C-alpha cells in the first residue's frame, strides 16, 4: 500500500509540474480520455461485430426457462447510440428469465432491431418515457430496463431471479448503485459515490438507471406518484427510487454481476453533461421536500 501511495504522489507532483513535457503529456492524456477518441476507436473495432450480431438476431430466440412463473420484459432505451443495440439485445436474449424485448427509440435513434418490438418516438421524450410506456404494458410481472451502452455476457438468471423473488416486489434491483452524501445535503449526489456489490446483495440509496428491475407494482407506484418536478422528470431513475422507497419503506438493492457485463462505446452519455450532477442534486432535494428520507432508507 505504501508503494502504491508513493506512485500516486509521484504522479500528482508530475501533473502539477510546470515543466513543459509533463504538462503536454497530461493534457494529451486528459484530452483523449475526456473526448470521444477512445469511443471512436472502439466503434471502428466493433463495426464488423455489429453486422455479426445484427444478423444473429434474425434467428435468435429468447432463452426462456420453463421452471418459472414470472413473466419478464426487457425495455431498452435508445437515443444516439443505436449502433450498440444489436449487442444489447443479443445479451438480453441470452437471459432465460426474460420473455420479451422492447426497444424504445427516442429521436434520432433509427435502427429497427429484429426479434423484438420497436417503438419509435417522433421526438426525444427523455428517459422518463421508458417507465411511462412500461405502465401501459400488460401481462408482465417485472420490467428490466437497460441503457444502450452495456451487454450482458452470459445468462444471469441464477443471480437475478432469487433476488427479485425476495426483494423485487417492493424494491428496485440493479447492477449500479449510488450512495448519497447526507452530510452535504445540497450536493448529496455530487459529493456522493458509486457503489457496486462484489459479494451478496447490498442496500443503496439509489440504483442507477443504466440497468434496473422494477415490479409491476413498482411501475404503478411511479406513475401514481406526484414527483413531477422538472429535475425529477429529467432524472427518472432517482424519481423511481424515491417513489418506490416512499411507498414501501424499503431500500433499493444492487447485486454482484458487474464482472459479467461488457461496457459498450458510450458516445453522448448524459453523465458527460456539464450540469448533470447539479440536476441530480436538485432531483434529490426535490425528493426530500416531498417527504423522502435518505437516512431512513439507508438504515433499513
């Protein structure tokens, strides 16, 4: 640990150095990481595989298991990364706990994906549209919501089904969590930190929207809630966590599957917006003003 700390300190000193070579090196590094250069290179490398997975979907059937009663639909939200969709949908069709896949295309997403239902919106209706459309879908017990920048590598039914059966009726289940900083409530999200589970189920303040599972009861709670401020409608995952926690007085949970996910190129990620964290701070505070208690849920 001392050795690692010495390396970090050395890097920190070089980053703040006034010597031109070091300044050029770190500025170049930051430019590459903060721009879309890496994502562009990844897209070039992914391009042949895009066609491979797209044509596989023409004949790929869902891998439904016969030993369960729950009916589950996956809902994928696409905006400007429709070239990722064949990977996303193929990964979802591997899941024996998922019956059907629906892709919601916010304009300008245009790529119709075979083997699933495609819904094309004439405008960009934001992320909140996925929960609203789910509320109109009948015959399903659970809704799996996935962004278009991740692919499930293998069938996760053994990881997911026991958890949603135990916690899923009254809690949001997901792969990516977030712990809010309750000591600085005005910037609770900005000063908070990501939280993953590497062993067992972990309660969290917020399950992030990238991949989350909500029961049909939870969807109804979200739609019936009065959490309709501009910030909460923008940050639909925070809105969903707050609504369901307020209704059932239970935390949200993350499960340990992070190493079973392939990260796809993330052009146009909303997290890169300049005001992304401040909007999420506002959403958290709007929830608190509506009666949500972070501390209550965190200690459950």
